[in-house]
């Protein structure tokens, strides 16, 4: 049978040694353990060579001063901020929209000063890259309105070939985006409508000088890149031969020739197209396709335009790109510099 051996009792020798190690030597420099002082890595401080404690050197002669903002200086900064906000320019700078604000937008910013100071919350839908919105619109209750100027929806992925998306602005030209991944402005069909929408969004954001594209599932919404552009003048046009796979929409109106069935539908499209007072080449092509679909003559087309807008409606010349006046007696538009009937 194995016997258990007791360890010898050592008494309080270990405790006495520990106390000795922790005792303070009044003759040293360290206020904690009495050890000797050495230079510290911190300016104007000393360190203990025994316990590494650091303390401020009472004989330090450094003239370095740490700047601390006083209550007075803080008050001056607050006052300066309030003055900028009261002028209506401070909030503009915060939003990154100092220039080219309309009168209505500037009035909206001025009304919002107190609300933003008190913590008003606003939001916007950002595009794929980080940025601030260029156009801010408010309703009568100072709520931020949607900045989208149009939308394209991928209905199905069964493309027949030849599909084309146009983004156009009067006097500035037309951007063409086609179903052709080998083209600079070409997009490819994805495995799903969402993948196709994502690819179109990427191509437009990479190449467009007019809009930012935002993809949400199978839809693509657009915001203007330049706040000097008129949202009503931007043109979205989809050329989709064969089956209907893509549709464009603006201000809640579907821009599709087959979507009109009666003359009142056509009048709604004309009102949307001429909201900026000019018919661009793509808009002209869209209205022509609608007339063919429901059987409206050219003469009746001009009558509708005159009834809605008078004879001030212009058409963008396909030759020189300038606005061309309507000649009522001929029910057409004539560009004199180009000697061209439109």
C-alpha cells in the first residue's frame, strides 16, 4: 500500500518575502515602489526602473503647450455655423449642391434650416457608386421628393435580337445601348432578368453623360447627373422588335407603342413628350409608332399638338439638332438652315 507524504510546513517565509518585494522604499524616486527613476519615452515624464510606473517630471522645463478649445472659441464656431445656415448656403454645402439651385429648391433649403439643426432626417436612393444627389426637390411639407426621372423594366429574358435603349436630351445628343456584349455600349443577357438589369445598369453608369442608373431587381431607375438639366426634357426610348421584353416608363406613363389603344392614351403620351416644348428624334419615332398602332393620321397628330400646346411646339432637327418651328398650313416642321421638312 502506497503511503502519502506530507509536504513540510514552510510557515510564513513566502509571505514575508512577498511583503518585502512590495514594500515602499522611501529613499527612491518612484512614488509607487520607491525605485530609481529613468527617462521615459513620453516627453516630460519619468519611469521607474523597477516597476515601469511613469509620472510627470516635476523639474520639466518644456515650453510645449497643448491647445484646448475654450468655451468662448466653441461658441464662436457655433455662431459661425448658425450664420451660414441662416444664409441658406451652409446647408447647400453640406449637401454638395452649392450651384444651380432653382428658386424653389433654395426656398426649400431655407425653410429646412431649423429642422436640420434639430436633427431632421432625409434620405435618397444612391446609385452604385458613392455620391451625393445633384437634384433635391421638396414638397409643401418639406419632405424630400424622389429624384428618379424615369425607369426601364426587364419583363422577360427572351430577347429576339436588335433590342436597343436610348437616352436622349434635346441639343445634347443621343446615347445608344444595345444588346451586344462586344460593343463598347453593349450589354449582355444574364441568366435572369435581374442579372440582365444589373448588366445594363453597369454599362450605363460606365458610359452615360446624362444619368446615373440604379438597379432594383428587374428594374432600372435613372437620376440626372447634371442638375442644370431639365428632368422633363430627358428622353427614354426602347426599341424592342419582336416580343415585348423591355419597357420604358416616365412620370408613370409607359412609353410603349402597343400600350395605347384610344386617342386619349395618345394625347397623354403627347403631353408627356412635349412637357419641355420640343420633340426629339426618339420621341418622334415613338409617337409615329403609336399613330401606326391606333391609326391616327399626321394631320390629326398636328391638330392634337396645336390643341394642347398651340403652334409653339418645336421639333429637333435630325440634321443640325436645333429646334425647328411648326408650319401650321403644312402640318409639319421645317428647318430652314438644312432645307429639310421633318
